[in-house]
C-alpha cells in the first residue's frame, strides 16, 4: 500500500512539474513576442475581425472598424 501511494505521488508530482514548465514556456513566449513587437502591441486585435466573436457584424468597440475593414488602431 505504501509503495502505491509513493508511486502515485511521484507520478502526480512529475506530471504537475511538466505542466508548470509548459505553462511557464507559453508565458515566456508571449512575453518575448511582446518585447520584440513594435511598441509592444499585437497587430489585428479587433474582435470585429473574428466571425466567431462578431456574429452580428457590428463595428469594433475600440477602434470602430467594421468586419471587412482593417483595424484602425494599427499604425502604418
């Protein structure tokens, strides 16, 4: 019985550690992307560009772009 509990804990702790490392890797990747992007902004972040988020075809609440238009907050 004791060896079962010990094996279970070792398996759980290994899985937990791998999961934490994967999450840290994702956050590090996003952080690096923000550092390397111009002005630290992501491009094309208008929700109006996604048909899943904007089913009614409304304008973006941040920049006012319609679904067929490019984000008006983007520079250039």
